[in-house]
C-alpha cells in the first residue's frame, strides 16, 4: 500500500489530489502525520479529496490509528490514516 507523508507545511489541496489519484486506481492508501499541524493538514486533505472523488462516484472511509516511526534516529508517534475507497451509488441504482 502506498504511504503518503504529510507535514505541517503540506498544502491540503495537493495532498488531496494525491489521495484522489491513488484511490482512483487502488482500493486503499495510507497517510502518516507527526504533530498537530501535520494532523490538521491531513484531515483537511481528506475532506478535500472527498469532493474531488464525488464526480467519480467514489468516497473515502478513514481509519485512524497510532503508529511508532523512527525519524532521524528518534522514535516518534505518528497518526496513521488508512484510507479506503468506497463506491457511491449512482442515481437510479438500487
């Protein structure tokens, strides 16, 4: 599964575009964010990605969890977002 790393300086629209691009071709993508600013940018990115995927009748299910990762030799706690693609019903479908 592809892993997108989000920082506090990430541009939410750009991350959202990356999420949408991956979910159009794959069933899932993962994101990692360390620190409150990065988590904030990640959450905004997910919300924006949902609007990008609407026209493709797709939505996103988000499963957040904690994950220990190593950054420059130090063990840090990241918020991991596992994003799964969900198909939306088109008008007229049962």
